[in-house]
């Protein structure tokens, strides 16, 4: 085992020391090399140290360098040192976090993290939390709790009787709802065609006055942080409207929920604590390793009722049984990394990281605008949408930026326009990274726009 740990340690140090000097996306050569993994599995066993070396030799250069400071694609954070180390230690511990009986330490850390997180994110003190793979499963779990609570309220036990003859639930989403919410709804038996769509404004925010007044059980799916613009639905007004019809409000805040951790951006989340459930990702803005999502429910008994495998599992000791809060039974101990991230950052460190990322997003927007390119969104958080002219030109710039390798940004469509999307979500990004990336983007844009 010692030699495996030493080998790993050598490989990891080299990987991290080279990450800033290589292209953010793997080279053609590195991509060719991973084809060498494609061999028939041999009969005999192989030395674990040799296995690690082979993985490094063939695989390390074919990774996307999102642990470096110049990855701005999708909304993918880096990984902070403390949760990276905690992740490795948790691997050594090999805990099954499903039950308190299989990992007292994981169960304890979940409870602590749930408390710390509801306080940091400004959620009601009663809130219960589940530790899932990502925001997709967090949305799923929260909406399962909503389904349970609303149907129970009108005398239908959905866990016992299913949905086939159940009274209908009406579901409102904004026109800019994230696809993962649609997926979660369809997994729960709420077909996509049955959804009621509320209109949005120029930033993708739901317009609460377009939510119809409905009879019977209603779920409103709101959004804290549009994946393109970073804009927040007006949560206070939505929750007010919801109260008039007894609706359950769910907030998808995969990255946006973390805005609540800083005084500089918390205004965006105003009214958020009036909702009934929330979903977020720790692997995005908290910068812990993949995979790590969080579901929060104001009245945790609804989550527990929808997630408990059977009443026989429920014990009466009043203890928090981790698997009663999530779809899985056996799973890894994600709270170990979340605890390590929060413990190392502290409240101020987390707020500072959020502020710093937002500041760099504004810097990107300012400099690109000053160079004559159109910024398509109000940069209120960490997301920037930039157009370099018509769709073809913008697409050419995006392709060249990705190929150049100095940094990596995604392409997207925003209200009929093609845009390059810059998402600043890593602790690792420095002012120097932003300036270096801007130089590359502006050089490429000048070339591409000149030749259009
Ligand atoms: C990323 C994202 C999701 C999906 O999260 P996963 O962790 O990939 O499951 C959902 N909603 C929004 C707004 C997102 O940005």
C-alpha cells in the first residue's frame, strides 16, 4: 500500500505543477494516446503501482484542466486543497455513508454540514439536507418531497398508491427552466407537456405576474442563477404569489444559491428563504471534487417520507439516518469534502471566493466591451455572455479560443443570439489568469473578426 501512496503522491504533484503551463483542453496527441486503453483485458494480475503509472502515462494529459485557473466552461468550479485532500482520505477510509451504522463519522459530518450550510445560505433553521450526486438529483429529491407533501395534503399517499389515479398536480416553470428540472419532473411522472410555462424577461427571469392563479395542488419551480445570464427569478414575489394558492416553491440554485454566502451578492437571493425546497451543487461553486449536490427541504419530514425505503427502516431514536434524505442507500461520504471546504474557507473565505469570481466576471465584461464586443447580459454574478458579431463569427471565435488552449469557454444561444459564455467559478482563478485569457480572446477575436 505504501508504494501506491508514494506513487500517487508523485504523480499528483507533477500533474498539479504542470497544469498551468499546458493547454486547458487536451492536445490531439493526448487524445490519440487514450486509444491505447483499448486492449483486451489480460488474464494475469498486474502490480498496482504499474497500474497507477499506466493511468497517469495514458490519461493525465487527456484531462480537461479545470483544476487550473483558466477554465471558464459551463459552471465547473475547481477543487480547493482541503476538500481535495479530504476526498483522498475519504477514499482511504472507504466509508459507506448510507447508514449511521456503516459510518458514524460520515453521519456526524452530514449533520454538521447541514446546519452550517442552512445558516450560510440563509435557509430556515428547520431545514433538512440530503447529500446527492448533483443538482439534477437534488432537484429530483426536492420535487419528490413536494409531490409527497401536496398529495398527502389532499389525502393521497403517493408512496403507497402511486400516481396513476392520483389527483393532478399542476406545475409551473419559467421559460428558462434548466433541463435538469425537466428531467427530474419527468422521472417523477410529471410529463413535460403538462407543465405550465411562465414568461420571462430579457435576463431570463420569471415574470411572476404571468403565473396563473391555479386551483388544487401546485408546484412552482423557480431558479436562483440562470445558467447563461446568472440572473435570479424574483423569489420574493414568486413566493408571495405562491402563498395565495398554497403552492410549493422549489428553487433550483445549482450555482446561484452560493450568492447568499456573500454580502455583495446576497441581495439577489432576497425572499429565497420563503420557498419550500432548494437544490444546489457543492461541486460547482463550493469547489469540492465531483460529484456532490445538496437538497434542502424546509420541513424535512416530507423529504424523509418520500425517500425512506420502508417504514421498517425508520428508527424511533430521533437520530438522523443519512439514507432517509436521498434516493441512494450505499454511497460515498460526500460530506467529508464539504466539511473540509467550509472548515478551511470559513464564512469569510467563502464570501471572498464568491466576490472574487464575480469581480473577475465584471472585469471580463468591461474589457471585452471596451474592445467593442457586445455583452449580452447584465453581469450580476459570475456569468458573462459575449457576442463577437454574427453567429458564424462568434462560433469561429469560440472554436479558436478552445483550440488555442490558453483558456476554455463554452458556446451558447441566448434569446436568438450565439454567444461565448464565460463562467468564473474557481478559487484558483487570479487576476493574472483573467488578463492572460483576455489577451488570448482579444487576439483571436481580432483575427477572426478581421477575416469575416
Ligand atoms: C448545473 C446546473 C444544474 C445541473 O446540475 P448537475 O450537478 O449537473 O446535476 C441544474 N440547474 C442549473 C441552474 C445548473 O446550472
